[in-house]
């Protein structure tokens, strides 16, 4: 008999909770990754950088396992079908993995677990992706928090010692004839220019994060979003580092968990406003205007620079994400779900809970007390956060002479009136 460890959003060998438990289970462990066609078939762009990133991370894991005379087994298909095949290939005792809190992932895991149990195989999953999950942080009346500040206070109060989970390489099973992982071509994708290096936390960024994080030209944030998304870095490593070096950065990691628990407790947010009343907002949804926003042609330099950074790199600075999202939902009165979907296709660090939570925050329809009448003024934001226009100049060509597609004062009043009417 063997055990299986199923990699998903935890693409690393070190400090991996589920893997640690699998390796300490007394049986040899076969490490497995499934290129899930239920997810991949929905991706239109076959030169998808995030798939290439996953592939590179897996290749790194495989190389490391090879040096310990083991190997990663990769499959392409629907997880249920793959487990049916794995049952023929191995006598499996338990499938170990780490928990995922997105509605689709929960559904997938319930199906797989049910199928395995019917066949006498145990399914054992662990908390790895977050410090606190599900019901870990609740109000005194046992209901979930919907406001960040009290949530983060309780989060900090509840924090104990953060463990490190070791990896015992001698417990990996030796696999014959399966030394290479599937290629990108095997799964219908192409190589891209994305680079992969094992993520590290830069102390000089984190230590002064609170001073400089809001100035997009300084690019003074960690860019660890994609690593946290795919688990190529452990959140426990990040939180330990944050505790030692910078509380503001710790708060950002708590925001991540805050939105994850919102998604877990209120899965309706995937398609609907957290605050139901906001469903009544009559969005203008002008397709031409949406296109101009996507292409960075609104005539507001800070908005256009942000959209061009996103289109060119798959990243956008947080301050500018807030400005562009506010512009779309308030200035143009375009449904936040359109912007959310566009970001989802472009952001390398795309994460359902964070993207959804932040878009709803920008539109004012999310949890938290953010009032709808806070409408970012792009010019004021530029004066405060990019006064030398360094960021704008970096992303806009010299020939840029776009005229504003809508006047700020007019757009602001239109938004206020529309929201007020819908909500009263
Ligand atoms: P740092 O500033 O170094 O922060 C460290 C980590 O903390 C981030 O990598 C991320 O995991 C977490 N974090 C930071 N801010 C937030 C936040 N506001 N909410 C949740 N987690 C946070 N973040 C995503 O990870 N995925 C998304 O799809 C995403 N979409 C967003 C959409 C909009 C409209 C806005 C306003 C913000 C969005 N964010 C998203 C949050 C934030 O902008 C990014 O996490 C951050 O810019 C990533 O840069 P970084 O990795 O350098 O993060």
C-alpha cells in the first residue's frame, strides 16, 4: 500500500502541511499533480503565463525529488477520472492534500473524497493555505466577521506559535519510468516568457513597506501575489517574516485571509453583491467605454497607465488597481463584474477571493463599511501618489494625447445620483 499526496495550490516541498502529514503516515508517498481539464479547458489563451508558471514550479519540484531518487507523477484530465486510473495503478491507503476554499474547489474535493471513500480509500485534507480558515476566527456570537478591523484584531489575538512542517525525503516512493512531468505541449499549452525562481521575501521592501507601498513608481511591494496564489511560498514563512519586520505588511496578509473567509461563508459573492440592495444599481454598461478602459484609452493618464501596466505585464500596483476599479464602477458606471472578469484574465496573481472582495470594495457593494460616495478623483490621486508623473510616464508613450472620455465632476455627480436612487 502507498499514500498519495495531491498537489494543488501548494506547489512546494518545504513547509507544506498536507505533505508533511503524508510523509509521516508510515507508508511511502507518491506525489501527484493533475492538470485539471475542468479548469484548463476554460482558458482561451493557450500561451497562458499562469499555466506556464505552474508548469515551471512543478518541474522544479520534480528536479528536487529526482535528486532524492523519487519523482512527481503528473496527469491531464478530470480529477475523478484520474483517481479511477490511479486506483488501478496503485493500492492506495489515503489521499492527502491541502484545503482550498473556493466554491468550485470545495465541490471537486467533495466529489473526489466521496468517490474514494466508497472505494475504501481515505481522503485527508489539511489547513495550509492560510493561518486561519473557515470557523477559526468568529465573533463572540459565533457568526463570521464582515468588517476587516475587528477581524484583524481577533486574528492577531488568536495567533500562537507558527509551526514549520518538515519534509522527510526518505518517505517518497521510488517510481520507475516516470521521471519527467508532462510537457506544456502535452496539455495543449505553449511556453511563455514568464520566469520562475523560488520566491524569496526581500527584507528591504518589507521593512519600509508602510512608507513607500502607495507610490506606484517606486514599485515598493513584494510581488509575492502569484507565489501565494500557487503556494510556491508558504504563508507561514510570510507571516513570520511580517511579524518580525512590518505590521502594515502583516495587515495585507490578513486582508488575504479576510476575503478568503468572506468567500467561504458568503459564496453568493461570486456572482452577486455582498450587500443585496446594490443589485438594483442600473449600470450603464456601455461596451465602447468598457473597451476604452480595458485598452487604457480613457484619457485619464493614471487610469490608462495602470491598464497598460496590467496588459503588458500581468501586474498592476495596488494603488492603481483601486483607482482603475473606482473609475470603471463610478465614473463609467460599468458593472464591477465586468472589471472583475477582465482582471481575472490578466492578473498573474489573480485570486477569486481577493479579486472579488476588492472589486466589491471599489464598487461600494462589498462587505466592510466603505461608503459608496467615496469616489476617487484621478487627478487628486495622481498629485498624491505620482506627483512627478514617473509611473504615468513609464507606461504611457510620449505620443499619448487622449482627451478625457468623461468629465470628472459630471461623472461624479452622475454616480452619486445613480447610487442614491438605487439604494433609497
Ligand atoms: P504586497 O503589497 O507585497 O502584499 C503581500 C500580499 O498580501 C499580496 O501578494 C496578497 O497576497 C496580499 N494582499 C495585499 N493586499 C491585499 C488586498 N487588498 N486583498 C487581499 N490580499 C491582499 N490581490 C490578489 O492577490 N489577487 C487578485 O486577484 C487581486 N485583485 C485585486 C483587484 C482590485 C480591484 C484591487 C483594488 C486589489 C486586488 N488585489 C488582488 C489586492 C492587491 O492589489 C494585490 O494583492 C497586490 O497589489 C499584489 O501585489 P504584491 O504581491 O506586491 O503585494
